[in-house]
């Protein structure tokens, strides 16, 4: 009888494990089907845009007349498209958003920047068509009085291709956290204990974007964001350099929790988000796909060594970090621009363009501010007064 009871318990346990495995497989199959459906919808949308552009007669050989700070430039669309794919400059002049770009009284496209700055950029783009060495540049020559503006414009429009961001993570704990890297990204899984933290092995120097996905949550808590601590403490989300979003609507600014800030509700299994860390603007942004909302946190202006940061709570918590696609980067770029005139048409592509301002600190983006213009001035000036 005793042996029979043991066998029955073993069979029951095996049945539970099998049911759990079936449920997990079913959930993964459902997620895969949803991704395939979304991908097909994106393909159809892109094809429709291409057909609309063809009907409108928009081609790369178009000769554009652009008013730059009062000076008229004639430039081929193909020259402007030499800018890195997915950059703001490339998106603006791709032909998809011509109708939303600011115009002068004569109907010419208008850019609010100094003519010598645009001339330097054009020279660089034209050189890229002719010589490979030009693609290796990370700065452009210009008169000293325009150096600061040129640097700001290059950053704003994404003129230089961003280096591929490292998704390598490490943990202070020797046990309890599994970090696995593959071609698709980095998977972090908690295997034992409570509150296990992982952080980036490399310091983020300029601008970085990454995709954060929640595979599973066992006890309803996890944190995603950034930290300047090279060796996080036991509760790294509460350190003075921790900025990010956790479950139960928790939002951390410098280690202090501001529940529900910006309408944040928390993470759920199956969530996806695109993070954008901009060192120059001192901001950390996160576009949350489920709620279709952009959240922004102001970071300290003093120079710090910012790194990726994730914090898991319980066993079986699993998250994944990956490099976002060009379309995903475009989504957060467009959402970041809010209701900016130059992106008004682009924003309509998103199901929602809600912008959640953190409202704390001098670098918060001003909610409802529609004075973005098509240049970097607003981001570096009016928004910083938000």
C-alpha cells in the first residue's frame, strides 16, 4: 500500500508538471502567433505606403528645394537618404512624411538651423556616396562659431550610425541568476533566492536603445531601467542612481519610489518595451507597447557611468533584452517627438501618442508642449524647463 501511495503521488506530480509544460507551450505558441500577425500587418502597411508613394510620384531622384535658415538649398532626396537607416534625418526625407514637414511661404521645406551647419552635413553625405573613408567619420569640420550647433544637430538627427549596443550583463550574486546570451539577445532567469540584480558590463556613452520583454513573473515584481552603480547593492533599485520602472506602478527616480508616476501601472508577463537612454539630453525613455504610452524620466545632469539594469524578485522570473528593430526604434523616436509639427503625420501611425511626463527635475519633457520644431533647440532648451 505504501508503495502504491508513493507511485500515485509521483504520477500526480508528473501530471502537474506535464500540465504546466503544456500551458507554457500553449502560451508561447499564442505569443508566436501574435508576433506573426503583427509582422504581417506591418508588411501590409509598408506595402501600402510604398504604393502610395509611387502614385504620388515620390522617388529617390527627386530634387528637393529646402529653406535652411533663410538660404535655399537644392539637393537630391537620395543624398539625404545617405544618412543612417532609421535616423530622424533619413525618416524625414524618406518621402513618407513630406506632407508633415514645416514649409515656408513659398511651399519649400523648412529646417531651422544655420545654413553653414546644413552645408557641412550635405558635404558629408555627398562624400559618402563617393568614398568609403567618409563613413568612418564621427565629426565634421566647420567654423568654430558653429561647432556646438553642428554637434547638437548631428546628435538630434542621428547623422552618425550608433555603435551596436552591448547587451552583456553581469550579476553581483554568484548563484541564483542565469544569464544566457544568444543571437536573439540576452535572457535573464532567476533560479534561486530573492532580489537578484544584473547590470550592463559596458558604460553607455551617448545614446542607446534596447528592447525589454517580460517572459514570466512569478511573484509580481521586477525592475527595468538604468543605474550608475558599478556593483549594485542587495536592493539596487533603491540606490541613489537607480532610475526605472517596476511592478505595481512603482517608478524609481534616484532610488525613490513615486507610485503611478506618469500613469505607470506596472509590468505583466508578455509585456514589451523599447528603452531610449540619451546621455546628452539626460533622459531615460520607455515606450510601453501594451499601454501604447511613452514614459520619460529626467536623469541627473552631472556625468555618470550609466549601465543597463534589471532586478528580478522570485524564482522563475524571466526577462529578455534584445536589439530593437528599425521599426521599433522609429516608434519610440516618433512617440518622443510627441505632437511636434514635423512628426504630426508620423504620430498618427501609432495607436496612441500619449506622452507621460515625469514632472520631476529640470529635464522632464513638458507634457503637451507642441513647440518641438524640426531642430534640436526645443529638446535642449524649452523641454529642459518643463
